[in-house]
């Protein structure tokens, strides 16, 4: 029996995923840094850009047989869906009973889980390009700060670590998005992203 494989050609989804990450981290960091207040207008960007845009990128990276990209974008997409819903619960959208029963340490354990995930994804990012590696290192610091501050450990310092890391994630994600779009569009290296480290891959 002959088996035919059909290759479906799709565009690189990383630009969209990085754009979604850039927008949500920019908006969310403004709240952490005290430039804005509350999360009412952060929630839509969390759900549509942080979550949905990255989920779309994940789905298309699966079509590219890109396990690393698909897992990264998918995992962070569901992180932002979860955070969005956590904010809705916190603000009483699902009723006062649920809002009153919040234990912040449960969120801290979720952040810890994402810190563990991001650490080994950072190792994988070393063999993509240096801009993405920098983004993952900053995400490590974001989750380290979120974990410690939510557990109540050196809250002021660790909150600031999370806030400034998140802002820098936005900056580098905008650059990565621009590079993914323009380098492909012009067919040359318009915005350099740096070669892989070449440590783990031959």
C-alpha cells in the first residue's frame, strides 16, 4: 500500500505570536510599573493578543512540524487565557463567593510551574536565535519575580523584577516581530536576530 504525504505550505506564524506577546506584556507592564491602574482594560489584550494570537501561532507551528514553537506559543497562550480568567474572578465577574475564596498562593504555584517550563524552553531557545533567547531569559525573570512576589517573598523587589522584565519582553518581542516580518518580506537580513549558539545542535 502506497502512502502519499501532502506538504501544506503556510507562512511563518512567529511574527503574529511575538506581536501578541509584545502587546500584552507592554500593557500589563504598564500596570505593574504603576503607569496605569487596574486590570479592566488589560483583560481584553490578555485574551485576544496574549492568548488568541499566540494560540493561532501555535496551531500553525504544529503544521510546520515545529514542536518548540508550537509548544512555546501554545503554553503561553493558555497562560494568558488563565490569567485573564483569574482577573475576572478577582474582580467578581463570576460572583462574590468565588472572588472571596481566592488564595493567591495557588497563582504563585502556577507561576512556579511556568518558571520551570520556561527554564528548559530557554535552553531550547539557544538554538533558534539570540533575540528569542533574550526574550526567554527575560520571561524567566518575569516568572521568578511573579512567583516570589505572589508568595510574599521580598515583595517590592521581586514585583519590580517582574515589572521591568515584562517591559523588556515587550521591547524585544516587538523587535523580533519586526525582524520576522521584514526579513521575510525583503528576502534578506534587514533586522539581524543573531545566530544560534550552536552548543547543543550539530
